[in-house]
């Protein structure tokens, strides 16, 4: 395909995907539905991604600045004024928020956990909004004031629960969860925000404790910081441009996290080409294992081979789990890292696999060419019936970061991001290139 045709495909995909945040929303409180299934609750992570996507919508003409301002204000006002405290039906506690919220009331749904990582994405979205809405108007000044107040309210030291690393979350019924953010994962952004807090910052020792749990491996010809699911190598990079930025760990390896994600993307492609488990469809342009929905749980005998299929799991490369399920959104979210292999893969997903056909919001969440799917689908293999906000946001934002670096530039101007990176020991990259950060007008 010609470069102009691929650019047209990306522009159309970005526009269609953006519509998720317009239509799967409650405009009164700004909450974004986690998933397109009927009566599904809101996701605070998807809501944070929406806050970052609205500036893209304004810049690309998908929505007016006034409409984006109104939606952003509704969201930030809701979180600032919503019930906050230890009550089991609150919206949040200690500056963090419950993973899932009722779309109408905004109260905790499903007795879910107060999530530190999903709160991170929500707060990052608020900070992105504060950086974008910089006009000297009452509405945009209120956006900046609320975003800063929400960020300052998060009590990161409380979230450590007495340890060095940060807990995954807390519930009023059982207290802190037993799991912590350890091992290389999407918590890179979490630690940067926690370290940069002007009110309740994480100690710098917490970041060192996190990086001490990393695994450096050699796979398919690449030395890299290992994490199996592709989303781990993407989600923090949606917000922060890590090109040339090095913390003590990456300095010791002569690399950086952006280069690491480039290598991880190539490992994914090499794994699909070799296809050690013999799944249908895998190849040079058909790859992308990540945390995603799947066709299981079930076991089927196909072509004489008994196959176990899973539901939602963190699929990964090269050690699995792998049941033949691929996620097209995860390919798109790698666009800035390795456009030379991502662009042909996106074209394949659109034109050969037809994964965007008749979908309201671009790609569905996942597909599995090995699984036969339901008898009434037109593909001949399983494809997810749903869209997820957590998948849609990285598509919009990583296409834009590759095109204009918009979100990266916005977060670059945020003094809290700079402070968090510096306290973690990062040097180089844009920290050196852009040494001065102007304060946000309030």
C-alpha cells in the first residue's frame, strides 16, 4: 500500500475510534463506559483516557473546543465533588478511585477495588487536560485548578501500605490487596506520578525497589526488559515520551524504555512468524498478544489437536499464555515504536482480515483465527463482540503521538511529570532538550 493510503487508513481508524468517548459516555458526569455490553459500568481508566483524547478531538476537528471544555469540566467536577471516604459505596478514598463506577450515580460498582493503576490513568488524563486547556477563561482556569487539586489529593504514601513498593489497591471490606506493583509492568507511569506529587510523594526508594524486581532477557535475537503482554510496553508510553530518557536501570543496560518497547514489538512479530504452538493466522502481519478477552473458557478438538481457549487473561510472548487470540488495538498502540512493521500489520487487519468492517468504533477487542467462533458470525473464526474503552484510548493517542506528539508534548509541559522523572533518576531526552517548564496559569 502507498504511504498516503496508510495515512488515510490511520486517520479513519482514529476518527472512528474516538467516537467511543463521545457515545459511550454520560455527559452529565463525564464517566466513560468500560465496555459496550449492555448495563456495563464505567471505568476510571477509560475516563482518564477520554480526558487525554479530547485534546486530540479538538486538534483534529472531531469536536469543538467548547464541547471538549464542557465534557472535561463535567468529569473533573464529578470526581472532585463525588462521595469520598471509607464508606463502601463511595466513589473514592484517599485520593484514589474505584476501578468501576455506576454510570449514572458514579458510586462504586461490583464491590471492586480502589485501584492505584486505574487511578493513575485517571489522574494522568486530568493533568493532560490541564496542560491543553491553557486559555485565560473561567472554564479553562477551572479545569486547571480541579486537575491540580485532584492530583494533589492522592495519598501515594498511604498506598504503599507500609512497604517500599505500591499496593495494587484497597477495599473497605478487606483492606489492602496482597499484590504489589513489582516486576516490569504498566506501573512505570504510576511511580512517576507518585514520585512527582507535591503533597504525598512516594520516597525515591520505592522506585529503586520496583526496578530491583526487573527481568532482563534475551528472546528472538533481542536483549530487553521482559514483560510478556504487549500492553505493558505501551500504556506508560501513551503519556510520556521516553525516547532518550534513562533511569539508573536503563543506563546500566545502555538502553531506554522506548527502545525497549521497540524490541518487545519486534519480539512479538518474530514469535508470530515462528508460531511455536501452531495457531492459525499467525505471521509477519498478524500478531499482537496482550491482556485481552478471548473465546473461552473451553476446550475444543480442532484438526486432531486439543486446544484450550481462555477468556480474559494476560496473554504474552514468548512464554504465554497463548491460545491463538490476538488484539489489533495492541498492534496500533505500538505504532510509534516500530512503524515499519506496525503499518503493514494495521493494513492487514483492515483490508485482509476485515477486522474493522461494520464496527462503530474501529477494531473490536480481539480475534482468534484458530477458534471457529459462533455459527452465525461471518468471519469463520471467533471475534470479540465488544469494544473496551481501555483499548480505544491507546489507538487514538498513539496514532496522534506518531503523527504530532500531541500528548507527549502536553505531558512534557507538566511540572509534576518532570519532577517525578527526575526523582526517579531519569536524565537525557527531552529533560535535557527542554530544561525549562513554564508554570501553568490558574
